C-alpha cells in the first residue's frame, strides 16, 4: 500500500489515520450525531460538546490501553470516521477493534476496509499483538461480509447481547490472529491474497 507510519499518523492510499486533536471537535461532534452509525455500533448515548471535548483530550494521548485514530479522506481532509484498538491486553497480546464510518456518502468506497487493514497492521506489527477481535451485531450483515472479506474468522455468538427497539439482538464474535494477517497481507500490509 506504500503507507508511511509513525506512532500518531498512518498514511494509506485513499485515507490517512491520525490521533484526534482538539481542533477536530466540531467534525467529531458531527460524526457522533450520525444516528445510523450509533445504531450499528450499539451506542445508545447522546453526547454534549463538553463531553466530546473531554473525550478528545483523553484519546489524543498515547495510551497502553487503547489507540484511537480518526480516519480522513486523503487530499480533502474530510473526517470519515474513526478506527479504534481498545481493551489492549499486553500479557495475552490481544485487543478489540471497532470502526465507524460517517454518512452514507462515504460508505461502500473501501475506506472502512483500508482503515481496518491499516489498523490491523498497526496492531500486529507496531503493537506486537497476537490476536485482534471484534463484535458485530447480527442485524449488520454488510459489516459481517466486509470483516470476513478482510480475513476475520467467526468464533461464536453472544446470544441476545443487545436490547434495541424492543428486541434482543445477537452479537457475532470474530477475530484475526497475527499469522493469518501475515499470510494474507505480508509483512508490509500488501494484500497478496487477491493478486
């Protein structure tokens, strides 16, 4: 992919990832108002600007427990979403990954896929993780398909994990291991699998 990487900034083909800054407040606030994204990620809270400002200050600091990157469109610097490694466990070398892309106009363009692959590379190569896992709700088949295409394997189901709109929903647990990532993408994140 020819990406350049340092601790706080990762450059890809169509997108750049970087840590949040306080100047991102308005764009990030708008991103969090995207109700479809909040539904798909199971987030059921409303945020005030002050809460967002406090949160940005928290996530803009390098931490051993999490790495929060904001996704920008290359060239336009439009905020597309965020991709996060959290629950980082250095003993078991594992972490959870989650992603959110803002607005229908930005979905289906491969931004999320590229952001996930860049973040997996960061997790496996920079943070030396062995396993990266995620949870995705059963009512989001589009995301399940994308994760499987990237190379995540289904591991199990948490039955009735979310109560939303008077209904319980299953969460599908998926994960990728470092050797699975390297087999598919090589050491530099190049996707040899589809060449």
